[in-house]
C-alpha cells in the first residue's frame, strides 16, 4: 500500500541552524501538508500546499518556515534559524485532491531536537 | 476560535469491554471529521473519516458517529483488545479550510 515517507527520522541541531525536513508524498496525491506535535501537546497544522503554492498556513508558520516541492516527488519544510521551541515531531501528510471527502495520509514523522 | 476537545484524556479497560471515546468541536460548520490512532513515538494512522453529510462510518470493530448540530462525535470500539492500546485522536476540517484541527487525544490502555 502506498505510504508517505519522511527523512530523517530523527534530527538534532544547534539553535540558530537551518534544517530541512524531507517528505515523499503518495505518488498520485496533489495536496501536501506539514503538521507538528510538541511533546505532550496537540498535533498542530502548519501549512498546506497545492499546485506549487501555499494554500493555507497557520500563525505558527512565520517567516522562519518555508516549503518547497523541488522536484516531482519531494516536499520539504525548511526552518531557517531554529529555536529551542521548534523541537517537536514534524509530520508530513498528503491527500489526493484536497476535497473535503479526502483522507489525509500521514508519514511517520521526523523528530527534531534543537539544542 | 475553532477547537476540538476530547474526553476522557485517558481510559483503562479490561480486554473484551466495549468503549466509547468522545470528541466535541466548537463550530458545526465542518467539512469532515477524522479519527486517527497514534502509537507511542509513531505517526498517525487514519481509522475513519466521516463527511459532514454522513451520520456514521464503520470499519471492523470501530464505529464513528457524527452529530454536527451538537458538535459531537463518538468512536465506539467493540470487544476491545490489548492491541487497541494507543492514543486516539479526533480531527476536524472546518469549512473554508484545508487544515485538520486536532484534539489532544484519548490514551487507551486495554489490559489482558
């Protein structure tokens, strides 16, 4: 069964460093998402992406964050200058069309630790 | 503010019991509601999706209901098993959005 994959599974970085989290959505899906989950807290929406544009973003998704689909298979989340509070599990998700009837399929996550 | 709340936060039951997990949301104008399962340190597995026009969905031992007017959903698990132990998350897409808004989850422990 097709699934969303994410790399790396774990990343440790120093505060102020840039990190890029990578995702490979399900191949025929057109809508992509990033979410994060700080330890012990709710899963929070960051951004949705369709047709090479941001479709929706949350208040969390400030200028420190950016997303890109650099080729036909990868979808990336970049954090320019990491802060301690960026430590979280980051989930990528995809859906086929983005319509309300669609299930969003989640990847296994990247655990980011900022020291 | 659009929010999703789940009660209880934790639940422990003996194997074989039927149980109900609750989810409430603040705005009845929703596109759909999804129930997910999350195992410790793992990703999210979609269990059931209910569209706003539907009242319930079933998959195996799981049944999810939706009452938009009261802003509530329930996930019913029949004949619980130790393998059902996990955190169950409820998430809603409110109208005019694409984002899933999550509750904090109910952590279920089923003892053998």
